[in-house]
């Protein structure tokens, strides 16, 4: 990853950003024993201080993932304090309001030495950060506009696996498919369930929603889909705004029949989908100023950037 020079929180203190020492026989290098999080700090409108969006949820998701990967995890307070320290130490890198954010990456891994297959005896928790602009470069009315392709041969998660938590190994199976999709001119892949190959799961690093009339649907997480924090926030915001929101099995037919489709995630925020290609057929969706996606995007980012009242206590000041 290309990174600005910044300070990294590791082993309970701030260190200059740089390489870390790791045993060749560490659990993370040999058995993929690691979980991570991604969150963003936005500059407040007055320019003084920053806002983190729902870091308590990131701490909780790391704890669930750590348990799945047989690791102890930092408490919510330790997690949030480390994130705050990293943001403060990197305040000079946070882009001006509206121009981007500081992306923060907490990482927990089995750093102890282990030769036979077993959890490592020691762990490392670190947090690093990098300034980021928009995740997807193609824009439409200020929002990213993306073209997805449905992949039903390669799967990112299987029932009983680790798809429901944010392990580092979840991303390895999709690297090649993702590269191929990009070479073929698509922005990202939409994965389907590995059994019937009929129900939507999620994109490579975001959750998926479809809109039909006043109804907004997203796949129920069911262990193979990451319960995105942005996903949960959009479900709440959309319900509060009077839409009927359903978490259910969403089929390819539902997708084809939708008025609008959008992806959500910390990096992608809320990105409207222009088209989805399925078995060579391209389906297009409504985009632009008067869409549900645009309305929800505004409501979400106004809270994240401190431009609207945070009635749900989602933001934490640094
Ligand atoms: N699914 C996957 C596979 C992801 O990597 C992410 C990004 N963390 C998401 C969904 C969206 O999650 P969140 O809204 O918490 O960023």
C-alpha cells in the first residue's frame, strides 16, 4: 500500500511508520491468523478536530473476528484510544473538509512463532493510517458510479467459513477474480451464494442494496457476508426516512428487476451502481440527483462530516 509517512500505534505506543519485525514462523505469515478493521476520520466543519464514525462498532467487530481466529482482542476502550492517538499523531495528513479523509487500519495478528498448525502464542495489535480520496474514481453527480459483474464461479466465503468476520484471509480468494474483472472494464465483482449461485452476497469490499419503489432490500448476513457498519447505518437511516427496509435473501431476479442498486462500505461510502453484467447481459439502473441513493448518501455523509445533528451518537470526536 502506498502510504504517506505517518505514525503507527503498535505495542501500546506510537512509532514512526515503518517495517515491523515478524518471525518467519509467525501465525499470521503461515496460517493467516489475522483480523483487521477499516474506519475513517473526517475533518470537522470548523476545521478544528475530527470525527470518527462508529468506532465502537469496529471494536466490537474486531472482537468477534479475534474470537473466531483464536486471539485475544483489545477492549473497546483500548481500541478507540489507539485509534484516537493515531489520528491525533497524523492530524497534518487529514485532507480538508469535503476533500477526503484519513483512513485508519487497525490490525490484530498472531505474531508469535508456531510451526505446527495452532494459534500463535503471542499477538500484535497495531493501527496505521493514510489519507484517502474517493475509492472509486468514476463520478456521477459527485458520487462514484460503478459497473459490477456477477461472479458465480469464484466465491469469497463459504458457509461455516470466516466470511462473517473481517479476517485477512477473506480477501485472498478474490484477488485474481478482482484483477480479471478490472481488466475486463468492470469496477468490482458482485458475489453470489456458493450453493445455489442465485442469491446476492456482497462486492469485494462493500455490501449491496437494491431499491424497488419504496422498498430497500439487502442480503441478510447469515455468516458468509460481512455485517458492514455502513450497511447497518444505511438500514437505520433509510428506515427513519420512511422506506421499508428488508434484510432477506435477494435473488439475481430481484437484482435484475430493481430500480436502483448501490454499494455501501467505509471506503466506498455509498456508491450508486450504474450497471450489473450477469452472464454477459448488462442491466442498467437509475442514477442521478433525484434518487434514493443520492438522498441516503447525503444523510449519511452529513452525519459523518458533522454537517447534520448526530442524534444517534454515532460519531466520536478526536
Ligand atoms: N464487505 C466486505 C467484504 C468488506 O471488506 C467491507 C469493508 N469493511 C464491507 C463489506 C463494508 O463494511 P463497512 O461498512 O464496515 O466498511
